[in-house]
C-alpha cells in the first residue's frame, strides 16, 4: 500500500509531538545541501535555531569543520538567508552564527 508522503510525515510529527515549526526545521536540515551547495554541505552542519527577542528573527547556528568554510558561508550569507526565508518562512531565520567545531 502506498501512502502520501505528507500524510506519513504528519503522522510521524504528531506521534513525536513535533509542532509545525519543528517539522519545518527538520525539513531545513534535510534541504541543507540544496540551500548551500553540496561542497559546503559536506563541511557544515546546522546545529540549532536560536530564538531571538520578540519581534525579531532567529539565528541559525551552523558548525563548520574548517575556518575557510565559515568565510565561504559568510560571503554567501545574504543569498543563503534569502533561500531559507523563501523555503521556510515560518522559521523566521534572520541571521547565521557559524563556528568551527
């Protein structure tokens, strides 16, 4: 029997009591390679979405395996943020915090 992916995902999210924002964050994690490119995705990982002050967007926390990748993402930060905001508007991401770890 074949089930629609959105229905299966809804059941999984409800089973683990994940709300829509958490589900959207999981989708962002899955789509990271498309957001930053395959090479950058190989060297970086999203760790967390830090909440911001009321009325402001959140900060996406990203771990890099080398300082050079921090520089690469910083050079593309505006483009990456626009892509995230277009695909995942409910997350309200307004900035990136990138660190080596």
